[in-house]
């Protein structure tokens, strides 16, 4: 399993990692590869990724014309390189819409910043905060209860 996390608005607010995220990611690292995706506008991606002991991946919006397309290209590359792994994407903004829509499981976090409506509609699951999203992945019965038909 691969988990792709948006940085600002999803796991961080105003550049600060949300309480409880580090502890949950340390549990998830045992069963998944975790990447934080960011345009790194404030130059904090590597510092934050290192502090959480996960991989930071800078989104090259200039190369693809938009951050939304750049995130989609990262997802497509990871799918191609890891055909046997499920990819879960978690985000909230306009720039996360295609990422959540095309991931194996897209989770939209409403959070402190709210969520872009098209991103919300392109996701499979909507949660109120990042810790709820991560708990779905840690506590599998919660996820099963949400997606069963």
C-alpha cells in the first residue's frame, strides 16, 4: 500500500502538523510507503517529511502547468512502478481533485480550511479531519464499515 498525503490543509494548518498525525503515521509506516506531496511554497517540505520520517515529494507545477496535473502525474508514475500496490490519496484542495479521483481510494479531509467541492465529489470517502482519515487506515473495520454495500 502507498499513501499520498497533501501537506497544507490536510496534515498541516498554517505550516504546523496537526496533533496526532505523527503518531498515526508511525503506525502506518509499518504497512505502507508514505509520501507527502507539496509544491513546497514555503520551503518546509523536507523538514516536515524528515520530522515525520516519511518521504517528501515536491510537485512540479511549472512542468505540467498546474499543481493538479502534477499530482496526477506523480500518481500515474507510482501506479506504473507499483502495479500490485493499492494507492490511497488524502487531500482537500482544488489541486487534489484529480489525485483523489484517480487513486484506488480517495479520501477528502474537510479540516480547518474546508474542502474544494469538486474534490469532495471526486473522492470515495469524506472525513472531518486528518486523524479520522488515518484512523480509517489503521483500524480496518472502520474502513470496511464505510465502503461496504
